[in-house]
């Protein structure tokens, strides 16, 4: 990561001359910078990397990013256009941030201009002003933050809720965009002393002091984890905090944040999902009186922009964000915390395919601050990094307080008659939990009613016409839907092939299990949580409130349930079907399945009452499953790592996946064959393929892939560079859409 480009900017070796040009990164898929003449009257020696510059590009204006100042490579100076204006007096990115972006562009082999653009919120990317606009913001007072919504005044309640969700207050324009009369309720909230108008930036710097002392004394494991990180606050070190669910990881984060704030530094906290932010935000706000901002894609652009600038300018001390927040500049960096580090959502799956976890580690290193990555089920990559000494492992081996680990029981469903996927044993336990006034949680891998519609006369199944995938039945909306391209059609009555009226749902989805449960337990209060039922904004929060208020008896849903939520009343967990995960082609499937089982199981019995986990399977003898259930995740992970080592798979080797797609079947394979031929000359890199993608046709396009693998990073990256440089000479390049995925986490 030694980056010579910094020095370009000092101008030291260069004569001040009219020949100097601005080297600008343009946010387009172009692997080079562009030369522009400086705008008249600009002092070149004062310019720094990362500055936003407005330039003409093609027939339009665009915002580019200054990489350096130097001699032009364009021979004919008359061809150079002048830059139009400098958008900032000083760069919004600090030099360490620029260095990370340059590293990321090289490491992920992604165009520099697009990498720079990724670091900025959309408004700034579009050239918006970074000056703290002097707008009138409606914000909440401390009393307003703590207030419960007034039940008699629904509009006030609505406005209060909107404001409670916005960290920095809202501008009039944003409030108007709500589309309802907010002015009258605003006046009422102000009269109550709950809301207040403020000018300019919403919050001034507040010292980071604890408002509420911690209710707990740290246990020895927590204390030594906290001490270890505190001991390294002055430099870089990567820590892996391995703690079973409910072992008090969040408590460790809170203590560390408190200490870092007390030293006047900032904390960046990264989470895999928007859905997890409200809960953590609540815990941080309840404990620390400091300005905390949230940054994720669910926020309105102006608010995201304000949050980004607040961290950049130091008016905020804590940032809570998802993947895209990892590039946010910090004026006083102190600590990075990344929770649920094993979660694949940290990897961006399109365009700029970076891993926010890996970028965060590189950033911490560059900023010379510690990073703490937490998980109950660490990724094998991170455990590999512990083995090799790159990460320091900190363990919280036990649940806090009285909570005991849940008890696992495997239900062999091979010779059983199931009731819509539910075994008698599971049904009996659900009934028993209800009788005790406790909650049951059921995990099903798939949303919708059933994964497909089949003809019992001829065996025809409903397939998407544009993908190699089956259509999923959605009963509530009475449609068949493709989960890959979104294609929808009405549910058929008769088989289109043999005309028999005997079409039946095949397989299980959340909707179908919900129906079956409603029949079995007519008095039960059911709640289904999946992507369909939580689509409306705020619905997930409502659901979580209901669960925690004890207004739900049986909770069922997909992956969403597995992630981080705390359900104190759940004592029974049923896992309906994970067998699919045990037999996938992806070598990471076993790891994912194990993580999912442990995470779902971790929702059970988090308080006084013990938890029971029932796992339905047709593979009770599966070695991986047995290891996991008998000996726990660490033992499973060790065995899985040994297998990876023997098979020379990551983390014991490095991969890059080149994907290509086109409107016809042959072109992607032809394109990738040319690359494979080039790769064949390299002995240190193995080229596997090209092969058709696991789903060869998606949304009407044909897809192939070529996997590159090497025992060392360098030859792999060198080869990738060579392949990309060579592409313009391959005739098929123009007819495919290709991407290069470095360290792919999903081979699909
Ligand atoms: P995790 O993040 O590992 O799932 P949490 O930090 O949410 O765990 O802690 C789980 C529960 O235990 C919470 O209710 C928390 O308040 C409580 N807790 C945390 N640390 C302690 C402690 N040292 N003593 C008692 N209770 C604790
Ligand atoms: Zn048929
Ligand atoms: Zn489709």
C-alpha cells in the first residue's frame, strides 16, 4: 500500500509551468485518468488529491476527482480542455482515504473514477455543495427523543416517529416531501418541548460521556477483550471477537466506544444489514450522549449526505452504517467495529465488488487504529487469519447471566409423514411452548407459498421463460414469480402441457407453513417475517415491537430471523429444512449452512428459560451436521478449515471469478475461452473453466464463468491485470458484459 501518487501532488520536482495539467479520475468504466488544463488563476501547488473538479466530458459536464498534477501525456496541448471549476476548497477525502481508494481500485481491478465516486454520497457525487448549508432543521430535544408517541394525536405521533428516525433533524424541504401536513403537529411538538428549530448543522460537537452507566459489570472474558483493544488504541491491530450469541459482544462494543469517545476520537460501526441498525442505534443512544449518525441506503439522500459530512467534519462521533459507509472519511479516527463479520452482505455483489470487511481492515491499518470484528460464527477466512497471526482472537465463550446454551435435537424426517413440512414432534413442541406462554420461532429457507407448481398428471413444472429457474408460487398475491428476474404471471388452473386440472404446489415456502400453522393452532398469534412481509417501510420495526411485547406466539420466517435480533421470549426454535445447503456445488455452502443453523438457534432461550432447537433433516448422518451439533461451531470450523487446506481452497488459496453474459449462448464461453488460453501460460494460476454459470440463463441472457485460483495473491492479481489489458483485442469483448470478482464469496 505504499502509494507514490501522494507525492505527485506536492509538485516539488516540477517547475511551475503552464505545461502542468490536472490528472482527473472520471466516474466511467474507464481504466485511466484524463488530463485537463487547470481553471485560470488556480494555484496548482495548493491542490490536493481527492478534490472534486467539474469537467467537460463528452458532450456533458461531470464531476471528476483530482488524482494529481503533472506533465500531460497528450502531445498536442490544443486538444486539452480546461476544467470548469474546483468544487471544494480542500478535498473532502483525507489523504489516507485517497490511498485506500487507490489501493481498492488496484486490488479489485475496478476503474479508479468509479471507485472514488463510490466513496461519496450521491449528492456530492453530483457536484452538490459540501458547505454546511444554513438550513432550518426541525429536530428533537432530549425529551422528544425519549418521548413515546402520543396515542390521541396520530399526526404528532407520526411526525415524532419520523424525527426519531432521523439523527440530525429534518429540513423543511424533506418534511414537505412527506406529503402530509407536518406544520401543525410540528407546532404541537415544539409546544410540548419535544421539538426545536435549529439553524445550520444540526448538532454541535458534544463530548462523549456516558449518559447511563452500564447496567452490568463486565465478566472476565468481556473485560479482557475490552482491555486488549484498549491496549492497542494507538496503532493498527485486527481483532476477531468470537462470542456465542448472547455472550455480550454488544456490551464490549459499547464500552470500547465510550473509551474511544472519551479520548476525543471517532468510532465507525459497520453492520451487514439496514434492518439491524435500529436496534443497535437504540442501545448506543441510550448509553452514550454523543452525536451519532446513521448511514445506509434506506435514508433520504440529503440525510445520508449530512451524516457523511458530519463524520468528515467531526461534528459526529459515531457512525453506524452498512457496507457503503466503509469509505466515509473520519476527521478523528479512533476505532472501527464490524459486527457479524461472517455475513456475505459485506461483499458487494455487483459493479464495484468490494468486501467492506476487507476494506475496513485495510483502512484501519492505514489509519493506524484497531479494528474489532465480531461474530458468533466467524468466517473461515477470518479464522484462517487468526491461524496465520494476522488477526488476534478474543473469545467470549459463555452466554451472560443465567442464559444457558440451547439444547439441539435432530429430527429424522425420512420415514415420517409430515404435515406441510412440519413433523409431529415439532408440532407437539410448538403446542407445549404456547401452553407455557412462550414463543416459538420457525425457520424456513424460502419465502412465498411454495418453490414451484407441478402437474401431477404429466410432471410439468412452472419455469421462468427468461431464466433457468422455477417460478415461486405467491398465494397472497395469486401469482407465480421468478425470484431472479422478477417476472410474474397469474397462477394457472390447468396444465399448459397436458391440460389436466391437477396442478399442485411443490415444496415449502413461508406462506404455506403459515397457513398450515394457522390450521393447526387456530388460536395462535402468527407473525411471518420475510422480504415480502417487511417490504413496507417501518413494518419490520413494528414486527419487532410486537414480538418483544409478547403479542406473538409463533414467529416464522427466512434468513431475516437469523440476524442479530434479540427475542427474549423465544424458547423453541424449529429449523424446517437445511438439507439443500448441505449439497450445494458451492464449496462455501457447508460453512453458510452451519452459520445459519447456529445463528437461528441462537435466538432461543436468551434469558432465564432454556432454549430447545429442533432440526428437521433427511441427512441426520451428515458428518458436517453431526460435528456441528455434537461439538459446536468452533469444532466444525476447525474440521472445515482442514478440508479447505487439503483441497487448497480459500482461505488457503486466492480466487478471482470472471463472469460474462450475452444475448446468445456461445459468445460468453468464447470470450472466456480466450482468457483461459491466455491464462494457460501462467503456471502459478489455475484456470478452471469456462463453465456455464450455475444458472446459465438469467433474465434472458446467457452466462458463463471462468474461475482463477492461485496459492499466492500476487500471480493471481498480475494475471487478472494482464487479462483485463488484453480484452480490447478480443473480438467477443464488445458483445459480452463481463465482470471480475476478486475474492468471490458466491460462485453464482
Ligand atoms: P451479543 O451482542 O453477543 O448477542 P449482548 O451484548 O446483546 O450479546 O448481550 C446479551 C444480553 O446480556 C443483553 O441483554 C445484555 O444486556 C446482557 N449482558 C451483557 N453483558 C453482561 C454482563 N457482563 N452481565 C450481565 N448481563 C450482561
Ligand atoms: Zn400436465
Ligand atoms: Zn426469471
